[in-house]
């Protein structure tokens, strides 16, 4: 099943779209969408037991310890299905 991962970003960072474009070119993700405070990745269907790993860069616009809201994972083929939530994360920029 395809997945959508919404990665929350703290105030003070912007996603580097070149690194997201590279994930699309490599076939690791099929699409991405950016908005203030988040990046949503569309992951192609994975085989049973297969995991997803991907990295993208962010560009800091502030320094210090920054905090983001919870990120979510959901299956777009099952609207309204329960979501898996991840704890909030801290980002340290220098």
C-alpha cells in the first residue's frame, strides 16, 4: 500500500526542494508537497516487511533549539483509517 508521511518541521527551517527532487528521481518517493511547517512525502507501495528510509535537507533560518509538532503516517487508500503518530521532535540548529 502507498503511504503518506507528513513530517512536521519547526518554525525556523525551510525544506530544501533539491534534496526532495532527488528522492523523486531516485524513486524513493513518488511525490512531495511542502507547506509552512511540514513536508508531506508520498511513498510508493512497499512489500510486506519492507521499510522506508529517506533523508532530505532543511535550511535553517533561525538558530537554537526548535520544536516541531507530531508527524503522521497514513494510508491514502484507507481514508479515515487510524494514523500512527510520532512524538514531537526537537531540532538543534547551529
